[in-house]
């Protein structure tokens, strides 16, 4: 299972604003800013964004579908984390 930081990086790489990422991951905008200021994390976000752009370039016909699929996968993971957290797991 991906870590919360991995999900934050994925959401930022998709171009979502820090405020939305904070809301989706139950963190704060300040925490997102701290992560973005860490060179390794920033490089990871850039690499994810580049990977997505390359995939879109190589397979433009699948890009929109893949992007939607990835978003749904991410939302499912966030929901599962929230439910499990509420249950004390």
C-alpha cells in the first residue's frame, strides 16, 4: 500500500493545488508546503509528472482513460485509509 507521502506526490504531480491535496489526504497546507520544500520529495513529484507526460505522449489514445483510472484508484486508496483510520487500524 502506498504511503500518505506517495499519495500526496501523485496528487501534486497531477497538478492539484496544495489546498485540495491537503483536504484529500487529511493533512494541512503547511505540511504539503514542507514536503514540497524537500528536494527529494520535489524531485519525486517532478519525476511522476514527467512519467505521466511521457505516457500521454506515447499513448495519447489511452491518456484520458488512464488518468481517470488512476484518479479513481487514488480516491479508493484515500477512502480505504480514512475508513481504516476511523476503525483504529
